[in-house]
């Protein structure tokens, strides 16, 4: 069976220890006043043996330019490939020639392209404080509020909650230093606040007033978080990580970009250098504003990886305000009609975020440094949506 030219291979390991998690929590509740319940909780979780992929056949950066004969030198020895006299020894076009296996056996340099193996050395930890208050002054009013202060830290994982596995396209940036890929989790939400309320009109003694005003129920919910909108299917796609673009790929196709492969090692998702302390420009959160400052980032030197970490960005504030009003009209003991009106985003406000149903590549802020739309707020959540329902029960 011949090898596929420039074939990409992912080596599995049947002896990998399964991923497992441990959770612990402590909660204290107390009625601080009549009808008011206060709860304070600590929640902790640790996930061990997260799976990822480690590259095995990276392209090796050969410094310098070709001599008069087109020879290049690595560690004092002439390389097996040549370039034009005076041309750079390392370029996207000769990625395949510079792979580790190509140096070992140049005669078969085109047989294997990207090569990776599945590893399970990653871990992730979550620690959070949850404070909640429930206030019920009477049977017709119920108010609930909760605030979560938390932090999730973890290693890079080539897996999201819908079963995506490790691949040759998404690996550790530097297999010799995995700490480059340790940082905030993509799903990290440092601050989150929720407020809900339900109120119901009383039962009036007057028959006419009771017919018009009794039984109306008004409810609302307000949610706000500092992490932006989290798309579950994109938890490992790097919505909060600045990248240089797509790396060259195994066969150095016409779409390859030297700007995206600054280390010239054919690793996807390379990150730039951060050259300014503050990377944000316009944090008003309005449509098409420049959330990220392009001047805060710069491509690293050729042959090197950028100094930026993974998932370091703060996304625009995400919030939601919904309301509903309902009423049950009773005709007989066994028959009644229920009317309900709901308003989502009741204020019809612009809210940065990724709307449901968007493709996995959709991002509220473009984090591809090579894009002409880099750093701009491009997507929004839904406008105000009204929904009415009439139900007859018998």
C-alpha cells in the first residue's frame, strides 16, 4: 500500500488513561430576615488527563540564506535541500523539505506531511463563589438574584463538549514547552449576575375589578456576564485567542501565507507578540467598533513563536433582558384559557455576541491578525422578539 504524498497521520494510543473529573463544594444557607434567604457556596472542579495532540513532524527552521551554490547549513552541516543563491533557507515553499522526518530520510521526504500523536497530559481547574439571595415578602412576589465570581484555568485541549477529537491541525504550539498553551479556559466567565422576579396581582373583592385585574402575572429575567457569549460547539476553537491566521499545511499550497507561519514550523494557530500593555481600543461595544487595537500586536521574528498566551482576550459584555406577562381566565371548574405574551431583548438593544445557529467559525470579534476586519465587533445577538400565545384547557 503506497503512502499518500504529503499524507497527514494522527497516531492513537490505546493505553491512554481516560479523562476524569473531581468536584467538591461547600454551601451555607441562612434566613437573614423574614422571607429572605441568603446562600453562599464554593464550587470546585478539577479535570485530569485532558486529551490533546502533540506534533511529531514539525518543519525545522534553518537560519540564513543559501550560499553561491544554493547550499544551506544547519548545525554546521549541509542540508539535503538547496535554494537559490542568496534566498532564505527557510520559507513556506520548502516546508516539506524541512520536516524532521525529511532530515532523517530525504529520499522519502514527500511521504509524510503533518504527523501528530494523541496525548492526555492536560488538566483544568475551576474555582467559583456563588452568592444567591431569594426574597419573598408575600405570596405574590418572588425575587431571586445570584452572582458568580469564578476562574477556570487549564491546558490546551483539542476537544470540545460535542466530541471533537484531537487532530494534526490543532496541536500544542511548542511540544517542548506546553506552558505556552496554558491559560484561561475558553469557557471562563469571571463575573456573572442573574436577577429574576415574578409578581402577581391580588384577588380583588369587586367583581368587575376582579374580572379585569385579578390573576395577571409579570415575570422578568436579567443576565449579564463579562466573558461574552460562549458558543458550546466552539469551546476549543479559540474565540478569545489572537492568531496570525492559517499555517501553510503539509503541501505548501498556493493559499499558504508566510505571515501566518512566522516560526516556519507549520503549526496552526500561531500567535503574535503583544507589544502594548492595553490591547483594547474602543470598549463601547457598539456595532463595527474597533474592540482590539491592531497596533498592540506584531508578528514575531522569523523562526520564533509569539509571546502571547492562549485565551487572553476579554470579550464584550454579554447581557439579556426578557419579560413575560400572562393571565389565566377561568370559565368553569374544568375549563380555562391562558394568555401569554413574551418579549426577548425587551429594550431592543444592540448586544455583541454570536447568534444561535451561526457556524463554528463565527466570532463576535475577529481575532485573525491578518484579516482586514481584525478586532472589530461584527456580530450581534437577536433584536427584540415578541411572542404571543393563547391556550385553551379543558
